[in-house]
C-alpha cells in the first residue's frame, strides 16, 4: 500500500466514522424547549463538535490501522474478493 492510498483510506474511514459519531448525544432546540423563531425544532443547540472530532480521529485511526494491517499482511488480496473470476 502506498502513502497516497493510506491517506485516502484514512480520509474515507474518518468521514464515515464522523457520520456515525456526529448524531450521538445531540441536544436539539426542541429537547431544550427553546426553539428560536424561524428555525426547526430539530436544530442542534448543544453538539460538542470539537470533542466529537477528537473522538472521530481516534476511532478512525484504530479502524484504519486494522485495515492497513490486513492489507499489508496479505490476509485478504484482490484475488480473494474476485467474485467473477476475472483475475484467473
């Protein structure tokens, strides 16, 4: 695996992890009972985004390290996932 592939893999894992972690423990305006006129009741009031970005980075790094270890070790190769037998 090249350095560019590793960076792209980390970016993909990071964004997917962010999409999973972002909605956890959000307090909306509707939950707090203080809806600002002109906004939706589901708009986040307390989101703790900085903390979630740090958590996302840590979790993504662990997942990324596992994926890199699997790819570099050769446990799973392209021939293993060649379902249509195109690689011979």
